[in-house]
C-alpha cells in the first residue's frame, strides 16, 4: 500500500500502487477539475506531487515538458509508494 498525504488538508489515505493521482484525490473527497474526464488529453489537472511516482510516460510528458518542479498531470501520473500532493 502507498500512503498519499494531501498538503494543507490534514488528510491521508492508503491506495494500491499504480493508482492515478486523480483517483487518489477523488478517494479523499477532494475536488479536482478534469475537463476531459480523466482521459489524458487536456493537461488541465496539473498538481504538485512529491514522492514515489512512476516517471512520466510520453503522453504525460507532452504536457509537462515546459513546467519546472514537481508538476504532474493527475489523471496520468501513477503512484508507486508514499506521495504528497
């Protein structure tokens, strides 16, 4: 199991490795705007995530190439282990 913590929300949940960040956010009953309904074509569900995540795949990389830091696309990024969003 991976522990997902939500900074400034005092919420933590446990999820299976391979869970997308958008699913983590929804399981914690938090709001995330997903205009493309999480099919990975708009890049609008950007979040800052730090921790054990799979490296960005090519479909996610298209949206984050020009973005510095730990920005990820929530509907495409998947957790491996403990992560803070």
